[in-house]
């Protein structure tokens, strides 16, 4: 059971904590972002954590490990398997770009050792280094980035191939402690930098006016779901490996708190103050706007280039991030593996290799179309929209269709901790209503009639459109497979 807690915590702690969270905070009002963020944690994150652990364990009892089939056990209606398809599709969408960004960390760790990274010691040269690495600067190419992508992708497949116990759990058992030790060492180093208070002040001094924007709430809710790995089907799959008597309440809470420690304490107090010290508010915002994961890549090496033993700290930092990314990216493939293995009765190793081939092809898109906004587009649909939507679907199914009484009992079966009673109405009313309103306001504010191309620059429109059509095609493809498996097993 400890293995599964570690696997879930490993999935949760990732690039979201150290790279995405700082960008979201800087883009959405800094300190004020923390208010919808903490509210979302209490009203969405924790309830969904419990729901997914409980529902996953329940589905696992019937031998199912993927969302379409797990959710169909809560209620028998043919539409549910298609809604559940999001729980395989969403993680794949995230995996497609996540693994590529993870591979940059390996590349950066390498260039930290060779010294090339820290040779670029101004904000401009650091931006230029990133653009060159990404193949976006004039005259640059993707050779290096591609090489590190290949290594990263292969590592993912090897770990998955070794299975849950011998691969994923073992990795998390080693990576998580290492990651926290590295993280605290770097935190202490950053907190002892001069001027650090200005940066910390930004994070902890709210500007309340942003609270009127639905976009900020959607971003906060999306970040909570993304960082906790909930609302997407991954934890359903991990929890399906539990036994009926295993606790889910305390386990879910442990995994969630571990993640928040890494996100708020480490992620928040390392990258954001660092960005302020070297870039100021305007510069930090510009760096954040340049890409959903860019901030940590351009700010952190600057710090390292100016402190004693910078090379060592840079290696620690990028090593830490790489490990954090690896324990998350493997989790994103697990629902698809469980689906193919359980429903097509394919041996795990074969399932991993076949899926690996498909994923490899899909991963080419963000690599070659990064400059066309494909990563941010995938991150929005896979990493925000799907999470809120699927979180809503799961909650309604469990709490309203399966029923709160049965749900409450199911969550407490084998529980080593009782959920306080005031959480019952929260889970029943507040969580689904909150998710629903976020979706609703977002639709309204985006302006549905213009096909939601708001804010997309003219030159990118064809690429964004192509990405969206591609995503729809991928979804239909997976849904057809789900359908095939469904009728084959009838
Ligand atoms: N929680 C991971 C992070 O913070 O980086 C990302 C992630 C992993 C999201 C798995 C969703 C998921 F299912």
C-alpha cells in the first residue's frame, strides 16, 4: 500500500510544482492567485483525491483499471464508457508534451555539468540559450534537444516495461526522498540570497482585484487538479491496484499534502523569488508569458551562475526536476496500459511496447511545432480543460448517481481516518457546483461564437485549429477502441 501512496505522490509532484505553478501564479495576480488556489485545494483537490482513490479501488475489485470501465461500474449506461474515455485520452495528451519538457531538464542538467549553461549569465543570454535549445532561435537546430528526448522517452518506456512494482514504485521510492533533499538544499540557498524578500513579498501580498476574473479561477482550479494529478483518470488506475481493505482516506490526504509541500514551499519559494531578483515584475511576467513551463528554465540558471558552487546547484536543480518529471510522466501512460492490458487481455510488456510506438509518433508534434504554440494548446486542453470536465463527471457519477450514502461508506471502508462530517455537503454540492461554474463562466468569457480563438495570434490560427482537430481525432480513435473492447467482452 505504501508503494501506491508513493506512486501517487510521485505522479503528483512534478513539473507542475516547480515550473507550471510559478508561471500560473505570476500570470494570475501573484499573491492573489493563492486565494483561489487554496480554496480550490480544499474544495476540489482534496475531495477529488478521495473520490478517485475510492472509485479506483472499487473498480479494481471488478478487474478494471481504466476510467471507461471503472466508471461504468458506478452506473450502467452506455454513454458512461465514452465519458470515461477522457480518463485515457487526457493523460495521453499531457504525456505528449510533458515528456518533451522533461527531456529539456536532462539536457539542462547535462549543460550544467559541462559549464555551457552557466556561461550565459544575463537574462537575455539565458532566454537565448533556451530558444536555441528549443530550436527556435535563428540558425539553431533540434539535434541536441532531440537526443535528450530520445533518452528520456526510452527511460519512460523501460520503467513502464518493468511494471508497477519493479518499475514505477521502485523509481518513486528512490526519487521522492532524493527530490525533497535536493529541494530543501536549493531552497535554503535561495532564501539566503540578497533581495529575496521583494520576491517573496510579491507571492504573499495579494492584489484582490484579479478575483473577479473567471480566468484566474479556472487557472487556479486547473493548477490544483494538474498538480495533484486528479480529475484525469491516473489515480483511478493507481488506486485500482489496491485491495478492498486498504485505506484510501489517509493515503489520499498524505499524497495531497506531500504534493502541496513540494509546490507551495519548494516550487513557490524557489522560482518566484528568484525570478523577481533577476527579472523584476515586468521581466518575470514576460518570461512567464513566453511559455507555460519556461520561467524556471530562464531564471534558475541565472542564480546558479552567480553563486559559489553554482554548477553543483544547477545540477541538483535540473536533476531534481528531471526525477520529478519522470515519476509523473510514467503515471500518465498507466491508464492506457491498464486499458489495453485489462480489456484486450494483452500482456503488460506487449502493451507497453505497442503503446510506446504510438506515443513516440504523437510526441513528435510538440517537438517540431513548439514555436507554433502546440505545447500551450495541448496544455490548455489536456492540462486544464479535461481535468475540470472529467473531475465534474466523476464527482457527479460517484456522489449523485452512485449516491452520497454509498459513496461515503465506500470511501470509509478500511479507512484509517474519518473524513470530518462537514466534508459531506462539500463533496455533494460544493465540489460539483464549483467545477460546473468554472466551466460555465469560462465558456461565457471566452466568447463561444468565435470558436474560442480569443487571444490566439493570427499566424498561429491554422496550427491551433489543426491541433484541436487532431485532438478530436485522437479522442474518437480511443473511444472506438473502448467501444470495441466493450462489445468484445460482453
Ligand atoms: N501532477 C503532475 C505535475 O504536477 O507535474 C502532472 C500530472 C501527472 C498531471 C499526472 C496529471 C496526471 F495525471
